[in-house]
């Protein structure tokens, strides 16, 4: 088993995710092309600490990926997270933005 990605995530409920690739011991199978999140061992855990966003908030942020956290706050006209979390959350957002869930308001009748 080759670890590809280990992540922890916590909002209201902590979650741990492991992405692995199973392969025969005697076969040197290459890692998937374009998979940029490879970890070198089972102790490298990526912490997914990202802002809680709805689709209307996430969409403009997707267009600001080349900006610093201060530039993002200026462009959005609000701070994306508490001061001590801003940089950490912005870096995690940039790295994993295409995989983040999209939260939307749903009304059931």
C-alpha cells in the first residue's frame, strides 16, 4: 500500500481521510499523473483548514488564487477568517480549492 494523501478536517465533526494506492509488491506502479499531493510516509498528515464558504463566496475566491491573503481580503472587502487563521486557511484553500465541497441552501417542502 502506498499512501498518496492523508488529510484531517474539522468543522463541527473531525474527519480523517486516507487516499491510498494498492499495488503488487513486486511491481513498480507509477503514481497517477497530475496528482500533486503525494506524501512520503504515513506520518505526513495534511490539515484541511479552510474557510466555511457558500458557493457565492467561493466563486470569487477561485479567481484570486494568485493573490496574497491581504489582497484577497481587500478584493472581497471582508476577512476570510479570524486573524490567526487567515494565512493557514488561505494556503489550504489554494491547494485544495477544486476538491472542496460546495455548500448551498436547500429548502425541502
